């Protein structure tokens, strides 16, 4: 599962004599690699998590998007994730935005290796497919803190625009998009998000599966920073809600979660240079815009996806109507 050279390096890093066990946690999306838990007989750490990325292009893609553009985007994402762990991640350890510590990075022509703290033995052992409203609020509080910490910071070494569905990186999906109104509005939606006066670093893939919970569910840590970069915080918020709340409950629960996010955002701006109310006033109207931007991607990428539903279609129409009104005012 791992090479002898990597095994030797891990033993050296952990000041161990023996690896007890190798456990495959999961494959990396698209067949690009593996997440592996390495357990030791003794040493500094009981276990570590290794993210192994193979850079040659896989033969297949889960959704059929096995294109040169898709492959290069993924390669860029792994390089950016390495840069994130080298230059950003460890600075968050003393904040409420817990992420795994990075112990070692190695990059070669055919493989990239990230050696990370194992969050499961650091107080965050639970990964959830479903969560309670309280647990969803905990994740949104993490995001609010993250956004305020990085507010108005330049995305040096990261994606100029964060999120895996960013328009400029998804020309194939836009080309096949059948929703003509949404396709026509794609650039305008993107510009609305990019031109908000408050920009921050966004996680870029803030789905429920990328949060690790404490046993009591009251604290979380986040993983998977392949698409971290500059953006409006609403992009993280809508992506999280899309993953944590089933469509039938979105109309009821999403407003509660959005309100909680902005309460956490305003609380996080206390004792900073930023005005929480002004930030809220700038971002809250972009909730529907961010949803429509995500719908543009999903409807091109997988037209029958369950994330296309009555709730998201209603918000998309609301966003398109708001663009029409804005154009009238500007005209």
C-alpha cells in the first residue's frame, strides 16, 4: 500500500521502530489516490493519515468527465492543497478553526504525499453522512470563523477564485448546460460573487463529509483543502447546506442555518477591524446568487443529480430575477 521509502520516512518522522497497521480510509475522488491511516507500535503519534496522490490521469471518471481540462484542474488542486498545508494550515491551530497539522510533504513527477495529523485521535473521530441541526450549526460556526480570519486576505499560492465549481474552471460543463437562461446568466452570476466588496478565503468544498466531529458533536475540524481560494463566504454556506440538509427540509431549515451563520459571523468580527453588520448586508443578498452559480455547474455536470430540486430551482429563478432587475436599474 505504501513504498518502502515512504515507510522509512514515516518511521523517522514518528520516531518509531515499527508500523502496526495500514488502513485504507477511502479512495480519492476520480481514482487519483488513497487516504491511508498508518498506526505505529510506539512513537510521537499513535497514528497518522497519509494522502497519496498519483498524478498520471486515471482511465475513468465517476461521472464521465475524463478530459484534459478536468485532469489539469485536479493536478492544480493537489498542488494548491500542498501549498495550503505548508503556508496556511498550521497558523490555524490556535484558533477555533481546527484543521489537521501537516508533518511532511513530498512531491515527485508521479506522486504527491501529504502526511497529516490523524484527527480521529486528536478529538475529532466522527465523520457523518447525516447531522442534526445543532451539528450543522457547529459547522457553519467554523466557516464563519474561517471567513473572518481570512477576510480581505489575498489568496497567495491558492486559487484566485475558490470552489470546485468556479465558472472559469468548468467550460465543459457550461458548454453542455441545457438551461438556456442559467447559461446566459452564468457570467453575471460569477461577477456578482466576485465583485462583492468583502472577499475572503473560502474552503471551496465545505460539504458535511469534509468535517470531522468531536464525540459530543460540539466541535469540528475541517479537511480537504484542494479548492481553497478567494471568494464570497456564501459559496461555502450554500455548498454545506446542499450536503447537510435534504431537499424536502431546506425550505424550513436553511433560513435557520443562514441566520445562525450570520450571527456567528457578526460575533467573529467583534474586536476586529471589520463591521459585522456591513459584512452581513453585503453577503446575505448573495445567498440565492451563490445557489444559482452552483446550479449552473450541477445542471451541466450531472443533469439528473438530486441536488437539482424544487428548493434550488426556486432560488435559481429568484437569482435570475434579481439580475434582471439589476440590469434594468443599470440600463
